């Protein structure tokens, strides 16, 4: 596959940003748009202004892929302050009652409707205790409010509130990834690109094709079908290189070799096997 130009990457890529405390997620989108000269930029899972860490941001046409990355598990590391002296064993025992499925009502300042909803806490462990400050790590279902989780724990142990919170992982994106960068590093890489050195910026831009392969099943289509598919055709049996092994109603990514064709939803109606949800077209399509 021919290496994409930076211009093509900017049209269809995702960046893994280390959001600082202070700006909103929407504000971070604006900063990224300005740095990269992008037409659109959209974050994949909101972080409160006072929370730092992993904030994936899709660029331009990759914003169409948002829904496939949004509703994934999140991991956080934070510090909570308990309101009275308590042993690690006592906190650990109470935390066990919050593992698994719980009911949460979004906080007053939330943008969503304030009604109880089910969320799941996959893990919650104490890393260190220093007086009344407790360092913890938790993995939760998307949409779980950590501040609310700590407040609910506090009701059982004599009070607790959150001091600091950092997201370390959001779905397939992690702070351990080599392409995880802060806004300063992104700006510096863009400045280097303008001077003719694209190495650092290329490391940062995650091609949309690579990202979608990690969250959706991949189905191979033949080259003869490409023109019809780019014109919005559903997928017929003769378009495939092998039998479609995707459950009815399930979405998948269609590829022709290294070329991303689009996202389709399976559902057999006569000789039609799947219909398009999103057809990808770019200057690099054949």
C-alpha cells in the first residue's frame, strides 16, 4: 500500500490527546482544529474540565466513525479524600459492594437527563493510602460518573470526595501508546511539518482505517466491486472473497486489501447480504 500523505492522513485520522486540566473537551477540540487547520474535530468521550488524560479526537471525515469508539470501557486513576480515618481493609471491603452492575443518577451539572441508569464497575482497587488521601484505579463502563461513585462510597464510610482524576484508557486508546501526546507536543510536531519534517506528525496521526479494524470485524471484498460500493451499492455475495460470517444486524468494516471501503450492517434480504452505513471516499481510494 502506498504511504499516505500527511494531507490525506489529516482528512481521515484520530489523535490520542493528553488533555490537561482546565479546558473542556469541546475547548480541546477547538485547540486541535486550530493547530492542525482541520475543518472538524470531535472528541470520542467527554472529560470534565478538571479531569486530565486520554481524550481521543477524530479529525475531519473520521468524525463519521465516532459511534464505534465512544461507548467503550474507561480506566481512571485518581485520588479521593476520606472524611475520617479508615483502614485500607475497611475501604476495600466496602468497595466490593460497588463492583458489578450499579444504579447511578447523573449529577446536577450533567448535560444528560437526570434519571437512574445501570452502569457496570469492572474493577476498583486501592493503590496507596496517605493519611486520608486514597490513590485508586478503576475500570468502568462508559458513562459511569467517578465523582458520583466516590460520593456513594462516602455515604458508607463516613464521607469521601474526589480530589484528582485522570483517565488512563478509553477503549483502544491508552496513555501508554507511543502516539499519546499533549497539546504542546502536537503543536511542535505541526510546526516541524511546516518546516518540511513530517516524521513526528506522522507518528501522531492514527489512520482511520487502522483504528476501525480494532473495533469492528473486517470483511474482504473484491476489487471488481469497488466502483459499485463507492456509489452506495449494498454488498452482494459475488462481492465477497469469502462467506460472510457476521451475525444479522451486526456492523462490520469492509476492506479491499488495505483500502477501507466503509461500514456495513449485515442483514440478508434475497441476494443482498449487507447494506452501507458509511461509505468512505478519499483522494486515495481506487
